[in-house]
C-alpha cells in the first residue's frame, strides 16, 4: 500500500465485503481476479496477468485501469445473499442464466399470457414478441430494466459488468462470449443451433453505482445535486489504491464512452427529497456523458409511478423464467457445486440436477421456480438437504422459512474474500432482543396473517410497515422496555432473508406464497378450523392457498384435516337433477374441501377409514359432480372439480365403462356444411347424409381406452396415453390407435348391434352435422346406450333456429362454453362446459381435443386435395386404406388453440401415425360401411 495514503478506518469494510487493507490477494470463483502483493492477478483457472501493484507510486494509467477492472470483477462476481454452506461464496459467472424481457407492447400483459405460445387461426404457432435483456440493452442507449423482487435485475447488471470487465482483462471465463450466450431453448423448440444474443457495443468500460448508497452520501435535503454529485460518489467508492485512476476514468467516459450501471432506483428513499436529488443528479450525469450508455434497475411497482420516471429512458420488464431457463440454471448450479464449492463428483452433480429438474416440474413448484431468487432458494435447500427436496409443498415452505429466518435473524458475519467468517458484525436478533426464536416466529406468523387479511389486492406480497414489524419484534422480547426502536430499526435495515426492505419504511416477504404459509401457520395455531373455513368460503381467492397450506401442516394428524373438511363442506349436495344451485359459499367450500383431501392424500377410498370420515369423503365427492355444471364457479374451477372427482372416485359410469357409453341420435336430413370465413371450406347445403346415425355424447376417455388396452392386449399406444385422470378424454392417440379401438368395440358389441351396423370414426360430414345440427332438429336430445338399443324415437322435427351457427351453441363466442384458447391449459372431463352442447346433446365438440375423422385431407398439408362441396358418395375421400403419407381431417379445435379453429366448419389435418397432446377421438354408430 502507498504509505502516503490513509487506510480505511478500522472496522469499515469495502462494499464488496472483502478487506482491502494491507497486502494479499482477493480472488473468487473460476475466473475472479484480484490485485495481489506480488503484482499479479490471481485466478483459480491459473489466469494471471503480471503488472506492478497499482497502488505503488508511478503505476501507469493502463495498470490502474487493469486494477480498477479487477476490483470491479471481484464485486460483480459475488452473490452476497447466497454464501454456500461450505463458507465459500456462490459465483455469479457460474450460475447466471440469460434473462428475457417483455417487448414494447407486451409488458401490459399478464406474464403467463405474454410468454405463452399461441396458435393462429390456421393452426400454425405464433410466438409473441420477447427480447433478451442484453439485446434490449444493446438497442437502447438509456434503459430502465424493471422487475419484481427476485426477478434478476441486479444479477443481470452485475453480470454485464463482470463480462465487460473480463473481456478487457482477457479472462477466458468471463467475457463477451459468456455475455452473449444464447437464451436457453424450450423443450419443444426447433433443433436448430441456438443463436448468440446480440451485443454490438464491444467491450465498454463499466462503472457500477448502487443508488441506495449514493442516496446515503448526498448533501443535506434541499441542497441542489448535479452530475458532480454522481462523479464524486464514483470516485469515493474506489479503493484508496485506485483513487489516482479517477481522472483517466473520467476522461475515457467523456471521450470514448462506457456503460454506467445504476442499481436500485426503487431503493432510494422517498423521504427528505432523496429521490428527487438522485433523479436530478442522474439526469444531468447522463446528459453530460453523451457517449455512454446507461442501465438503471428498479422494481416495477416503484418505477410505474410517474414521479420516478427518468426522462429519455426506455423501459423493459423482465419475464419469469421459461422451462429452458430453469433447467439451464439448475445445470449451472450443480456444475458449480461439483467444480468449486463442494467438490462433489460429476455423477452426484448430475443426479442432483436431474432430481431438482423433476421437482420444479411439480405444479406447486413450477411458478416459484420461474423466479430466479426462489429457484436459487430451492437449489440451496436441496443442496443443504443432501439432494432431495421435500415431497410436500408445506414441508418445502417449512424448511425454506427456517433457512430464510436463520439468515434474517441470525448473526451477521464479516467474511473474507473466500467466504470464511472473520468476525461478528451484528449479534442475532433473538440474542439482541432477548427473545426466543419461537416467539419471534410466532409474531412474524401473526404479522403475515394481518398483512394478508388487510392487503388491498390479491396479487403480490403485502407491504409491512416498519413500525408494525418493530412492534411485533418488541412483543417477542422479554426485555422490551430496554430495546430502543431506533436501534432496532438500524439493526433491521440491511438484513436479508425472510423479510427484506421494500422502500422507505416498508418490508415484504420474498414471495406471496411465504406470506400465505406464515398466515396459515398462525391460523392453524389459533383459529383452526372455524375461522379458517369461514375466511376460505367467503373469500376463496385470498384464502385458498392459506387453507391448503394450513391443512397440509396436519398431514400427520389426519383427524384435524377431517375437522377442516367438515367445516368447509357442511351439508350434502342436493341429488335432484333440477335442484336449485347452491349458494357461492357452499360451492367454494365443497371445492376447497376436495382440494384439501387431494393435497393431503386422503381423497381415495380407504377400507380402514372410520365410517364418520368416509361419510364426509363421499359428501365432498358428490359435491364435485354438482360443481361441474355450476354457473357460479369459473371454468377453471369446474375443471378442477372434475379432476377432484376422479381422485375421489368418478361416479359417471358412462365415462368409465365402454359398455355404458352414451350415444345421441342424429336423424337423417340436410344440413349446412362449411363456413363463410374458412377459405378451404365454403359454406354449402349438404343433402348427402340420407341416413340416421348415433354419435358418442363425449370423446373416448382415458378409462375407456385403458379398458380396451387391458382387455384386448393392445400395445401400440404411447405410455403417456394413459397418464391423465381417468375421466378426461384420451389424447396422444394416433388415427390407427383410434381405428383399433373402434374395431375392438365393434366385435365386443357384435351381438347387440343392429344387423349391418358397426363402430367407427365419424366422417367430417357426420361430425359437423352433429356439431351444428341439421336444417331440422328434434325438440330434445335422445340418448341411449348399447343395452337400451338404437331406435330413433318418432318425433316431429322442428326448424333449427341457427342452422349455419359458427359454434355448437350459436354465433357468439362464449369462453364459458368451450375449453379453448389455452384458458384452461389442459384437457377437461366432459360436462365442465355443458352449456356449450350441440343441438343433439354432444359434449365438447368445440375445444378440449381435436377429434380424428375417417375423412382424407390430401398430401399437401397447406392445401386439401379433397375439397367442397362435400359428397358422401365419393368413396375416395373416406378411403380407410389410404397410405399414411396422406393427411386425415381432424375437427373441433382443442384446449391450446384459438376460438377460430373451434368453429363447426373449420377443417384441420393430422398425419395418421402422428401423436399430439391435443388429439383424441369419439366414435359413431351407423350402418356399414363405416369401418
């Protein structure tokens, strides 16, 4: 060290958290570098650059520049929130995963909508506008990058600084190549080589400023601020050894430009005009440094306030992780575990990564894994637990909360560059407050419950006032009179973990789910089950997750779970078909009771279950059947009721047993075929269906196809064909699978079928007439089964009020009548959309699953060979022996396609040997030839 310069005051640490006094070296990670006593850069990849110690008199501007970049790399490569249990810091360069932002107009959309792949009216995939965070920075000279807590804003900023500095330092591991690494592809993405992200600006000189620290260094309120304010802070944060580099740094920024990285605008206090002072200084600094590019990070909620906005700065918002990004992070994490932190074997790392990938595909963890912060918590928890995440969601939260509480209230340690503790900065909260950890946790549970109860919105986490947090902690203290609230405020300010500062005087839990879990713990301890059930029935959107987490906490005490089920579902459903619809609270209570049983493993029949609890289980089961046709519950909840019914024991035998399958009558006569808005299917009157036929009321279900497989010994199906709940339509079936099912059913029913009749796939004409109705239709649907026979009742037909209807119910689209447009995101059991039945009584002819027909499309998937007008007498278009290279017609749309292709007249196509998660089928009965 240059003895002419004073060392930092004793006890004061640099903002990097590493000691900068005296000699020695600071090196972190594979490619971290630091200035050492022997005038070398130290890197664990043996990367070394020799130069004279920058702090020595006479060091050149280039040597000082190299020292500055090494110091910046050391800062940027650390993840201070995530020191591993080995005591070594987790390295950013090893685990960083490239981020995506919403496009210019897309940020107004819900993230789930913005990131979904849609299907166009022609059935071809359409990708919404998305842009990597790096490409947004490349495009915009002045950019504000927004995102929620834990979305990766600061991580991105630090990674850019690290890679730019590494490129100038010629680091083999942190450079422009790493910076431009492609966005991880999705599992179903094309197999083309992914392209590197666009970055055309070269190795800009990075300068990093933490705006919270800048605000803390500002002159008294009311004092004007300007560009000099920012520059003085930049110089002041340099280590004493590098202060002489300041003039050369400023000259380069003004002459050649650079990248100014301003982190955490939302963390600048509103009070005492600090925000206005920072804004004024930043705006002038940007104006003077016209050759520089600027990146500012801020939480979305804060920057959307007009008084926060910076003039002339573009805006982008970070999107949640895609599945590809989740898997890329997991691979990087375990590679880092193997190579750097724990020295575990490659096999152990691969096994741990595979296990974590499977865990994050679980529905209850999928949303959490889409947030980088929470995915990192899962990885840490799994690493700490020896490789396995808890099986239950409640246990995952319990362990995560314990880990986060450790970090929030435990000792704050000073650590050296390698992550090893070198002293105590603050005692633990329970020691400082003289409060037991149990009392602190109990008060935090209560605080979370009250915040959740009073939160104005149903999304995000509640703001917790600092005064309320301090009051809760004082309540936990045994010596509360001796604890100074002002000192406690200072004690809490920089702590991270279970609660983090969210602006001036506000705190938040890291995710709404943690808030819900803590609220659940409070209710389970003090207000279970009566108050919990009352809240859940009255306001299910707010309290559903709380109720489920609270119930899960009693997994080892099932008697308490049955108490909650009884409180949620207090009476039996009215079995009468024409019974009036129950009140909203009863419906929601029954649905949540079913969820409680399903998530706690108590839904299935159990011969050892006490009779009084079996009565409750059957009561909940019977309610689910009623809920399928509810006009109160949204469609998504009706679909959930269908899945719960499958778990509790489906009672509709016509969906489980092929011999109970229901058919509806379609009398002979003309109908309108085609659609005015479909170019390959012009509307025309079809006179060729001069016979009666019967078509299945619903698509073939998983249970029915499984029965076929079990009885016939058929092995041509795919394993995933039987994975869905048994009462849903079977999917991932080829045209040949469907044909074999029909052949088997014809033989099974041979003795009961009318002479000359058989089971087959419908033609597209038969399918469309069933969906739209004929010119004349019966006054009511006629249903039958194989046992009841197939004689169409004699009744007078009446005019079809909408013979050219667009959808089975009419000409106006109604999202409550069809499972389409990805509104549900998966298939659903029949009857969830019963209001969308066709004039003959068919379920789900619009949406849910595409349905195979026996009709041919042609050899060109873009243009049909078999055109309209349709003539049923043309046997070529129904040739069952046509080669597999000829496409077959499918009808009806599916859950993942737009409403336009769910129209009655839309023709689509599929290769006979192809499988698709949205392709199923229903059968038809008529006189041969139908096979």
